[in-house]
């Protein structure tokens, strides 16, 4: 197995600490900058192929991606990523991201190839990294959200009771 880390321009004082933790489809890669007290990490967690529904809670940035791998990828401060909970119940996976700790919003990359329904509970930004391939996806918003999705299929975005959609 070859791991390649590509970086842009960094000062010579930047130190990279790579930590690999392999257990139950989990890989953590950490980058530490001496000038920044907030340590950013990336964590991957596999979800079962049978999941067709997702519920996401918290102040989070969601990036919808096309991927054959059924893995969620979390990027954020070590504190927030490690406090994030993931539960699977039948055909639904639930992700709860804690409120940000004065750092950037935690990013959650979600493969949408098999999903039919996503419910967002919280203040979220939802993007697609590219034009997603999903024939029929329903996104229900329950919070102050910003949505910018490109799709080759039908994506329906609805606001839950008490919220209104504002098309800008």
C-alpha cells in the first residue's frame, strides 16, 4: 500500500504528523502546524451498502460526492471529529457533528450514489463536489441551510415545517 501526501507551499516550520489507525474501516491522517493550535484531522468511516437514508445534525459543511466506496470522510478539528457520532439503524445512518469550537465547520463528504433521502437538522452548507449521479434524491432541510448542488438526476429540496426556502 502506498500513501501519498500532496501539499502546496508550506513554511519549513510546518511539521506533518501522520497517524494511521486501522480498525473497522477507519483511517486517520493528522496534520499539525506549529503556528496553529487547532489540529486538523481527516477520518474515514465505512457505512453499509444497504443504507439509503441519511440524517445529518449539527453546524456542518456537507459535500455530496460520487463514490463507489461507501465511506464517510470527516475533515475538521481533532476535537470535533472525534466527538462526532455515527449510528446505523436498518437502512438509515445518522451523523451528529458537535457545534464548532471556534474553528472551521467540520466537513462531511457523503457518497450519494445509493441514497434516496437526506435530512439535515442544523445549520448546514450543502454542496456537490461535482455533478452528482443520483436518479432521485430528496433533501429535507430542518435549519438555516445553504444549498448549491449540481446533479444529472432529480434532486428535490424541501424545507421542514417552520422553515421556508429562499431561492437566490
